[in-house]
């Protein structure tokens, strides 16, 4: 599995951009941009070089970690998947492209789409320090318009961008992304109830268009969770010193909550169950909430069944669980 921390090349490229930058000014810009996003705004709040860098320092590590976790889950159920080309929709500073490059050595061509000129400029500069990404093709333009001219790709990724569109726009955008998907489409959103709702709506729409769920769901039916519960996962990641300064944080790590769905053109033979929350282990048993092909299951593995109990103690939130384990 690919590690969730930023690649050394990307860390070096970000560090190089920090020289001469006021950390206080960048932290303030990051705070204002984050507030705009929380209030339902979009990337138009990022209008300058400083804005783009502040945003990247504040959000790139967590976004990268969430995309890596999603790609790791995809690779676990599809170990033979070796995409040759990537289409990164709403690419911003190129975070998902960096994650895909780390996850898939097979990738050779990277096409990125985004309307924001400041983020595009930063993405190109950061990619210039990477042997894999230095020749990326980055098209500037609103996603739906840019998608019309984009070539189809084996792997299409939309990370943390669906929420910027209206409900009507999201539906049209999902259809366009699926049309450009030769094999697999991955959509990643914040692990909030709103982010989960967007994922579920697009999942339902794309299944109706013939898509098959690869991860995290072990089935293509209705999500078995009922409000106030929702499907999301968490990925712990280390914080860089600049990351801590920009966010005004003291802890050396943070936990990014995210929701995702990976959809494929062909159905999968392997449909593992999924651990939906951190299992609770006591001396007597392990209790785990699982999404299975048959629906929601609260599994209780007794210490008396030593092998099952030992396996269940190793389960972590988000893990795939094979049939012989559930």
C-alpha cells in the first residue's frame, strides 16, 4: 500500500516555494479561503500566487492522503488494474495526479483540468520537479466545457471538487466524467454528511448508467446506513512544519475524514465486506460494523474462536474483509 504522506519530490517543491513568504500572511489567506469553502464558495477565492500556495500548504497533505487511501482500497480489490493514463478533473494544484502517480507505476500520461489560473500555475511549477509529472497536460477551463474536449482515460479522478457545483451541474458533470472513463472513475469528497450525500447521489446515477461499484461498497444496492449515520473513513497523516504553521496546529498529525466511491466498467468478481468504523476490542470479543453484500452487519467475534478473534483484532476502519474473515 502507498504511504499517505506527501512524496519527497512534492515536499521539496513546496519548501522551495516558501522562501520569502510570510507565514502569517499565508496562514490568514488559508483561513479565509477555508471559510469561503465552508460557506459554499468555490476556488475563485484563490486569486493570487500567495493564495494558491497557502491553499496547497493547508489542504494538499490531507487531500493527498484521502486520495491515496481511496486508491489503496481500489488496488486491494483490483490488484491487476494498471492504468496507462489519468484524467484529473478539477485538479487544483495537482494533488490527485501526484497521488495516482505514487499509486500506479503504470501511469504514463497525465491530463489535468481546472478553471483556476493561480492553481494551474502552481500545479505546473510543482510538477516541474517530478520526473513522472513534468510533462503533464494541464487545460484551463470550467470542468464541463473542458471535459468535452478531453480524451478518455483509463482512470478518471475527481477529488474534493463535486461540492463546488450545484446539484444540477453535479449530475451533468458526473455523466460527462463517466463518458470519459475507459475503466475506472474515482470520486472523493469530504467525509461530512453533505459529502456523503453527494457521493451516494452520484453513485446511484452512475449505476443507472451501467457502472459497477468497486470500492468501498461490496454491492451495488442501496446504502444500508440510515441517518444520522453516514459512510465515511479516516486517514491519519503527518503534518509538515509549514503545514502546522499555516494551520496554527500543534499536533504532529491530523486525521482527514473522507467519503469516496470507485466505479468500473466491468463488474468485479471479488466483493469484500468493508469495516465502517473502528472495531471495539475487549478481552471477550471484537465488535465490528461491516457493510456486506447482504447489508449492514454488526459482527461479534468471540475470543473463544481464537483465529477469528485474532483476525478481527487486526481490522481497522476502512479495511476490506474477505469472505472467510467476516
